[in-house]
């Protein structure tokens, strides 16, 4: 998980961005299209459009029109014509659906960072044993906020390092002083999840707002890809707006809110599950 990294105001959706999001939501605002999409998704194989029309009680021309709209939105594939062909759900369209979560979290307008946005005075490198007292100090600050992690006690250096994927932990330095760190932890010992990692990033309170988080995330995602990761995931408290925006800018996407996932100081807390898909074509770590 992650600590607050800056206090900057989140960007506001422009009129054009808002119109685009509204258009995507409007596509599924019609109950007819919702029924059509659900009927197709419920079928193990493609469905002839004529059979689909009969199943939802539409005449052929109206069903063809609605299927064409779904196809144009990338949600449906049609072999043949919209009127007489066979339709099925486009599996790649599942990730193209509008995500209301980003709107209610206030992260829908966060732009991707550019290389020129990375601060010139922040250096990142692989963590060393001598860095661990500084790493733990930054971690302790994050724990104290109660907005960064479910941890309440700082682990030992050995315990923390044992969690990390070997070679996939980094620190950020400003003027030679460690001011933040990030690391990748394996999510499972099973071979099928070898390229999936859980990530954390923490920035010292004294270094917020100067791009340390961006520098760490840039190193994290580029080095993890180089090491063979295909998915990076993290869980962030929904109240931690700065960390949500930071991860969004680095290519993470919001997947879901996990309600009452765990207690912190006796209080149930939610977390937002985010992931960044890296490169499925690369090998494992």
C-alpha cells in the first residue's frame, strides 16, 4: 500500500473529457442494449442476431441497429452483417467499459506523467542494506498517518526485506538523503502468478510535492517490466487521494473498491484495488 505523497489539487475534467465519459456511459443507459449485451455474455458461443432478436423481443431491424451500436463501441464482435450474422461479446471490450469508480474517486482527469515531468534533482537506485534505517523511518511516518497501510508496527529490516522480490526495491534520494522507497512483493508462490507483483511506495513528509513519488513509480514500473512482470497491483485507501492520483498517472487503473477488507485500529476500512498491466509477452521474473 502507499502513503500520501503530495498535497496538490486534483485536476478537473474538461468539458470535452466529461462529454466523452458521458457518451460511454450513455451507451449502456438503454435497457435494450443492456439486455442484449447480457444475453450475448450469457452464451458460451456466438448467437445468431435473428435468435437474439427473438430472445429479447425485438424486431430484426431494431436488433441489428442496437447490435451495430454495441459493435461500434468495441463491446461486441459480429461475424457477417449486423442483421443476419452471429454476434458474441468481444473479450477485449471488457476493459473498455466506463469505470464510474474513477469519477467518484476524483481521478478520471489525472493525466499520464511524461518523462520531462520527472524531477532532475531526485535520483533513484536499488536499495542497499545501509539504506534500511532510512527506509524504516519513512515507513514509520506512513504507518503513523493511518492512511497508508494496515500495518501498525514497524517491522525489522530483515522482515521487510524478506517480503520483497529480490532486486525489486528502490530508494529515492535528494542531495544524497533517502526520502522515499518503493518495492515489489510477490503475490503468490505459484508459477502461474510469477509475473504478478504487489507494490508499495512511501515518501517522506519533508519531500512531498517535489516529484519524488513520480520518480519512484517511474523506476518501479520500468524496472519491473525489465524484470519480466506482466501485472503490478496495489491497494490504496480511498481517502488517500494523492496516492490514487500518483498511481493513475503511472498507468495504474482502478478495478474495484474492496469494502471492509480489514480493520485498522478496530475500524473497518475499504481499499481501492488498482493494477498496471505491463507486458504479457515477456517472461517471468
